[in-house]
C-alpha cells in the first residue's frame, strides 16, 4: 500500500504551477485532438493526397500508426490504479479514427502494465520500443531507469529514443529526459540528479486567492507525506513557496500513507494549540479525510482554510469524509469534469468512454490530453514534411515546437516543448456534498493572476523538519 504515495509526488509537483486572479478562457485554433496551434486535421490530410504511404518508422505502416500507453494497472498492491489512463487513450484513439485518423492512417493503441515496479516499467518501455512509434499517457510511478527510453533504436537502428508523452513524471530522470514531455510539466530546474539543491518556480496559486479573501493573517499546520523521499521532495517546495508568499507555519508534521485517524491526534492538537486558521495536508484524499475527522472529533473550529491540490479531486473525499470535509478547497490544473457541458473536448471524452462502457476520471483526462499533444505533433510533421516523414526524431522535434497547447480548452495554454507549466488553476470547494467551482465561477475558465510566480531554491529533502 505504501507505493500509492508516489501518486502524490506527481500531483503535488503538478500543483505548484498554480495561480489565481484574472479569469482567462483558453483559446484553441486547432481541432485535431484538441491541439492549440494553427495545424489542423484538414491541413495535414491534404498532404496525403496522391501519396503512396510507406513504413518510415517502427510502429508506422501504410495503414496504421501504433502507440503504447504504459500504466500501473495490474499490481495486487493497488489493482486498477491507473486504468483510467488506459481507457482514456483508447477512447481518444477511437475518437481520432472516427475523425479521419492521423497521417492518413488508423491509430492503434497497445497497453503495457508497469505493475508499480521499476523493472516492469523498464520492460514495458523496451516492448513499446519494438512496436510503437511513441508512448502516450505514460502513468508509471516507478519510471526510474530511462535507459530503455533514451536508448530505443529507430527503424534505421539508431538509438534515437522513443517519444514519451507522460501523464506523470515521478522521477527527476524522466522529468529531465530529452525524450519525455509531460502534459502538466513539473516546476523544478533541469538537469537534476535527484538529490541536492534544486530551484522551483511556483505559481502564486491559491495562496493569492486565500490572502485576498482572508487577509494577510493566515497561519497554520502543514502535513508532509513522509513515506518516500520522492513524496517529501515533491511537497516541501510547495510549502516553502506558500510561506514565502505570506502563510506562516505554526507546525510541520510528517504522516504516513498507512496512517490511521489516531496518528492525526497531535496534528489536530497543534491546530487547537496555535489556534491555526490554515491547514495544508500533502497526502491524498484519504490522509485529508483522516485529518479532518480527527479535527472534528477534537472540536477544532479555528480553521478557515482546509487546503488541498489535485490529489483531493476524488469523489471518495466526499463519500468517506462526509460532514468532516465540508468546505474543503481543491485546486486543479485542468477543467473539472463537472465542466463537460461547456467544452467540446470534454464532451467527446465522455462520449467515447461511454461507448466503451467507461466513465472518465481525472487521470484519464490528462491521458486524453497526452493523445491531443501526440496528434498535434503528428499533424505538424505531416503538414511540413509529408506523411512518410513520420519518424521518432521528427516527432520529438515537433513536440519540442509545441508551446501553446490547450487541448481544445481543457487546460490553460502550456509550453509543452519548453517543459514550462501554466500558472492557471480552477478552484473547487466541497459544498453540499459535491465539488463546486469557486474561482472562477464561470465554467470553462481558469484563473491566472497575470502569471505571478515565486521562486524557491532548496534541498527538497533537507527542507523537511518533521
């Protein structure tokens, strides 16, 4: 069970690109896969007229283009953990094929189970290297060894690497790889060995929202997920940024993903002792539920802000937390699923997953967007070089050139190629037993606070005082 906390490591890294302030509705001129550049499906398709299609790369035949989605799905530790990613990539492929495919070819999706182990993740990459042009929607928490990724040989036998459009990038080696690009880029500088001092550029995020709403008087208790170095390293920069922006720390604790409500007794006691009006828990929804229930049991009433990021965007927060999680804040880097009626790409995702008997989740939404990035890169290659120029090096070059991806408005404009996350968020709050938009309140929009950021430079592990 402790392995599931690597999920948190990434969701917190994602969350540090947050913001609040000015309402912005993303724009997108592209159509295929929800891309955000002038390249369109029709422009790329026009390049196929009269061309005899060939097999220019591994995973590309005259009639098909094959990708692999690697995800942790079959581990007995956490069965079905990221099945939503697999379902979403397959649904995205069906959507693409119903709209003409890519590079005049049908999109084929293979799946590989990384099983929450480093060796299975490495094996999955090696298998994909032999039959797929790219990895799309990678959701492997133990993607530690990137040698198979960067050493993957193309059709000519050259170790050119295989493009990785990742949903999650847990390890610094994957974050900094020239072949791996995240839908929601991490904020730490590269290159980075995984230890020592690193610089993080973090959006003002929800912090500005809270300070404007409650004044410059917030102080509270912070809880760091302590099970693994990766979870600590993902959380401490975010907490340091909040303090730099003006939220005072009363006390810091480390808690385990295997913890019980009793383990939160000292946390709740500290909230009472310091009369804290702010509480931030870096664990997933269940850790936040335990803290909220213990605080309720101890009669904590001083907290104005119970803060959490995307890892708490889970219906189980509400179903297991009940009245204890009332007014919980949750911040997202994507449109919430509740916005489906305001966004065509969200509607398409729901439609095509429903055709498979599936229901989208938050991880699936990110995987769908990974498909959109792949589609935009493929179309860029086809439009500029033709359908028989679809090679891994050309594809990686095209991905590097995507600097304003919005996924058809499902996410704020993001510099995928430059590995720079947006500073825009959607604020949600638990009200009446459901997630409700609070910032901005209009569906389809994000808050960006004029791209305000704060920079922190620290050793993420040594910054932990718990």
